[in-house]
């Protein structure tokens, strides 16, 4: 009797309709599973590049990923609907065939089918080719998201209210990672995996860091600025300009704080060339060729300052503090060096000495070297929040001006003061602990 019932069930058209429906539902489940993985794993940057190339489906996929919560909600809703319906049909079918034991059979069979064909296989393909898969599924997924949008919106609000009851607030406009942080993390990961060279990493990260760094961090300090005294004789001024390795020099009158202009070597050459007669050089006045000084606050970000340099077609600015006192100077070249590294030419005479390795395994470093440059050259990670230079970091951490021979240990490194001039640390010996 049981065998006859089983034959009747298998020969029934309802049986084959149920099997066909389960097969279709498994295909839909595979589609939803693969779509979720592809659209969440796809790089928005790559999708944007594909959309710019007018590749089919790329722009639609990019728009779908703009609201990840809405996308995932719709795909999960569709996936759960087809999985539950497939499980219900399978349970009904196997119960008719095997009676009460059909529930266990249906659970085993559907678990295997869903796991292999509706989860592992589509997700493996999607994670391997996320951008391609995203472009393929985007037309259908966009329709599903539009159709299920009212239900997904209601679910989203219910979830938010439920989380708020537990003191958890979700900002819909916030992202887990800022775009800049995500790019920086990708570059660092690529470097650690060997896909990005160190020089390329330094340039890319240097460009990204311009918004987070201020002019005072890289400016040439006022003690090191070469200036022209407007009251000097014309011969002395010309000799100073000719012997200088700089193209632009600030001009002061009375005291170095009183900057009255900036002279350019080309303007100086043109003015001297125009002078004629025996006493022509004596009639030369440096302020006649000096440009108006351009002052910037020390808290200006490097990104803003570079844009301002480009807008004003200027390469040179004097840095002042909140009281208007001169602190240093900055050039467009200084900012570019933060991206591409040190830029030198045949006229540079005071090139910063690179770190040297001593026989005992230490690194010999100039005190004026910036922490950022040391980190870039050694792949160390010394903090630069409280000081710009290595000497400044030692002074900050020791809360004193150390004497020659003093040794300190902080941030996982050993610092030994080798040379000191007045109140400045000029040379140190460093090694990781």
C-alpha cells in the first residue's frame, strides 16, 4: 500500500510541478546570494571607471551601492522569501512521499541543495568576479529593490527604533570608513602584499595627507631664512643675491621681523641690466624691484596652501603666527616634496643629510630632520602629533633639553643625544628596542 501511494505521488502532476517550483526557487536563491556578495564586494572605484567607459550595467550597479542598507535589505528579503517557500514546498512534497519522516528528509535534502547550489557556488563566483557579476545582476536587482522598497523602508525604521530602545543610534549619513581612509588602507595593504612599491606608496599617501597637515609642520624656520637688508649698499645686496642658492629672498628693513618685500633674481637681473653709466649701480634700490610680501597663517593646511599658490601663481609665502610674528617661510616646492620626496638642483648647497647607519646598528639622524621624513625613509611609525622634528620629539617626551650623552627610551625606540648646539639638539643616535 505504501509503495502504491509513493508511485501515485511521483506520477502525479502536482509532484512534478512542486519539483519544478523548487528548482526555480533554488535558482532565484542562488541569484540573490550571488548578487548580495557581488554588489557588496565590488569596488566603487572600479565600477566608476567601468561606468566612465560606458560598459553596460556599471552605472546601475554603482547607483545600487550608494545605499548599501537599502540594497542588502531588499536582497535579503527576496532571498529569505524564496528559501522559505522552497523549504515549505519540499517539506510538503517529502511528507506526501514518506509521511512523518519526510520532514527530516526534506531538511537534509534542502540544506544540501541550498548550501551547495544557492550559497557556496554563486558566492564563490561573485567574490571572484565582483565587478563583472555586479554589472550582470544590476538590471534585475534594481527592479527588485524598487518593488520591495516600501517593505524594506518599513523594516529599516523598525530596526532603528528597536536598536534605539537599547541605546544604539545609527547615523544614516555616516560611513564605516571615510573614502580617504579607505584609499590609504588599500595602498598600505597593497604595499604589504608587494603589489605597490614603497616610492609609489609614499607619493600616494603624501598626496592624501596634505589635508591633514599644516604649514608650520614643513616651513623653513625663521632662524634659517636668508634675508636681504634693504639698508645695505647696492653692491652688498647684489653680491648676496649672486652668491645665494635661492631664487627668491625676503627683504627686511630695521629688524628681520619687518619684512617689506620679496625680491626675485630675474627681476634683480633686469633692473641691473637697465642701469647705465658710471654711477648706475649706485642708484639701484632693491625695494624698486621687490614684490609685495605674501603672508599666510601657520595653521593653513598644505592642501589649501597649494591651491592658493596655484590660484595666485605664487611659489613663495611668509608664515606668521596668530600675533602676526614671523615664524618661517614656505614654498610650493616644499609642499611638492611632501608628495614626491626631496627635490634638489645644481644650486642646492645645504641638502639635508640622509640618515646613516653606524657600526653598532644605530641610525645617525640630524635633529632637524622631520619625523615624517624619517618614517618614510625607514618605514618606522614614530608619532608626529606633538612635534615636527626628531629633536622636538625628544624634547617633548623628556620634558627637558637633554645634554650630550643622555639616553631615552620611548615609543619602542632608543634615543641617544650625540650633539647639541646651544638649546638645539643637532644629532642623535636611534635604534628600535
